[in-house]
C-alpha cells in the first residue's frame, strides 16, 4: 500500500520545485522562529548600531557575503582563520576589510548569548549584509531566507580560483557566474553592488598607466576620468589609496552605478565589460531605473544567498565563527 504513494510523493515534490518552493535549497523564511525567536532582531540591532558610525560597513558586508557564497557556497568559510597546516580564504589576495569581520564577531557574540549554538555564522553574514544596506532605508531591501549551516573547510587557493578578478572580460565573467548557477542577468544586477564601496588603486591602476604594456591607458575608460583617477592613484605600485567606485554616491545604495558604467567610468575592466555584450548592455540600460534595480537586486541576492548551501544536518553551527568546532 505505502509504495503506491511514492510516485505521487515524488510527483508532488517535482510540482513544488517547478512552482519554485524548493528553489532555495532547503532555506526558509524565519528559520529561527522557534529556536531563537529574536535572532534576526539581534543581528539587525548590532548591525544598525555599527553602520550608524561606519558608513563603509554596508559595502564590506555585502562584499563579504558575495565572497562567502562564491567559494564552497554560503557556508561562512570566508570567516575561518588559517591554521598551522592550512591557509584560509581570509588570507588569499582578494582581501576583505577587517571592519566586516569584527562586526560579524560582535553579532555572533550577541546571538550566542541569547541562544547558544543555534544560529549559524553563514546566516549571520547573509542577514548582516541585508541589514547593513537596510539602514539607509530603515527597511529591508531584500528578503533573506535562513537555515544555512557552516562549513568546516576554507582554502585560500579556492578563493583565488572562484572569485572573479577585476580584469575579467565579459566571457570570463559569464562563465564564472554560470558555474554558480547565475545568469548574465544576475551578473549585471549583482555588479550593481558596486554602487557602494571603495577599491584600492592596484585593482585598476593598470588601466590608468600601462594597459597594454606600452605605458598607455585603457581606451574603454573615459579619458578625462582616467586623468582624474591618475591624480588619486599616483603610480602603478600604489596599493594603499582607495577610490569610490560610484564617485558621487559611494555610500548610497542606488542605481547610479549603471549611469557610471554607461558613461565609461566603470572602475574595473569587469564593470566596463558589461557594455561589451549586446544583452548585458541592454540590461545595464534597464537597470538605470531605480525601482527596477531594487526589484531585480532583491531576486538575484536571494539566488546568490542560496548557492550550494548546507542545510539540515550537513555541516555544523560554529560556536566561534573563526574556527571549526572542536
Ligand atoms: C562581477 C564580478 C566582480 C568583480 C570582478 C569584483 C571585483 C571587485 C574589486 C576588485 C573590488 C575592490 C576591492 C579592493 O580593491 O579593495 C570590489 C569591491 C566591492 N565589491 Fe565587487 N566584484 C564583482 C562582483 C561583486 C558582487 C556580485 C558583489 C555583491 C553582490 C560585489 C560587491 C562589492 C562591494 C560592495 C565592494 C566594495 C567593498 C568595500 O568598499 O569594502 N562585487 N569588487
Ligand atoms: C591579505 O592577503 C595577504 C596575502 O595575500 C595576507 O598576508 C593578509 O594577512 C591578508 N589579510 C589582510 C587583512 O590583509
Ligand atoms: C608596463 O608593462 C610592460 C609589459 O608588461 C613592462 O615591461 C613595463 O615594465 C611596465 N611598465 C611599468 C612602469 O611597470
Ligand atoms: C604594497 O606594496 C608594498 C611595496 O610594494 C609592499 O611592501 C606591501 O606588502 C604591499 N601591501 C599590500 C597590502 O599588498
Ligand atoms: C582569528 O584570527 C584573528 C586574527 O589573527 C585573531 O584576532 C582571532 O583571535 C582568531 N580567532 C580565533 C577564534 O582564534
């Protein structure tokens, strides 16, 4: 008798998947509702307190979430410290700001005090990224599903091979995102995160000083803007100066990034690359509209936040985000 229901069950699940319920890979809305009812509120309160005195924090946390999800899925591997025998993602060249790590630790401490061993570090990153941007609007701009669990492995080499470098062209970016189940549309939408934050000169200074090895500038960069950037980044070896990627509204989360890109002032080759393909270029134009950008960003962030997540009994809930449980 029972076996006759099996095909029905499989069919039912398949229907749910088509409808989109199983898309998030086991994540749910308010996963901690009963196990830690105030978890999301605690995260928000700590993050808002910190963003109030550090306007660069949203950029740091959004980038941290991206780097976490692109390496082994959103499993907080980005937070693990290196050990005697292992160089972790944290210590790979695509470096993140220390501010971000400190705030995640502060959130974790607060959450552990309320509900020990319940809330994963990977969910904290996803929620903190969302809440940090929410501060500007006093409301969340995208929904974060929860129920992620933490991984136990973090390798610097995997950060290097999975995080796209700023020199990537369109084809390489497309392929890099496709490997994570993300489309060209997601690529253009998520690149819009560069509406906030800063970059170190050395991530783009070749475009200013020695683009093709002949002491030349990148012709796809607006020449006047290149000249301006040369006044900021004084030489190829400057690896300390930072420049806003969206120069006139670098701490405001808005759709202005796309105007910058269209004016050929995108800071990285990867930003400029979005104009080199017909389809992505059309999407850039569509995203100039702020409401469109906000709607699309919410959807693509949800997809990014579900990349290769560990759920159920996979992985663990770390007690301390920087180390695997003993
Ligand atoms: C499309 C491929 C991407 C490339 C090549 C890229 C590259 C970079 C680089 C080189 C920096 C500057 C780092 C530095 O010099 O300090 C940066 C900053 C940043 N990226 Fe991306 N990124 C990409 C996609 C994304 C995505 C998908 C997100 C998030 C959804 C994101 C969010 C950020 C943010 C917020 C910053 C500023 C960080 C800060 O000010 O602390 N990026 N990115
Ligand atoms: C950044 O990466 C370098 C190695 O490339 C590493 O030595 C350093 O500790 C990393 N972290 C920070 C915060 O600079
Ligand atoms: C510019 O690039 C060329 C070719 O890679 C290299 O030989 C030259 O030393 C570079 N110039 C500077 C100032 O680094
Ligand atoms: C920046 O460049 C200097 C000199 O070239 C080097 O000693 C230093 O390690 C570099 N710092 C980083 C963070 O890459
Ligand atoms: C992780 O590394 C940082 C920087 O080296 C250190 O300050 C921190 O105490 C470490 N965390 C743990 C839990 O070992």
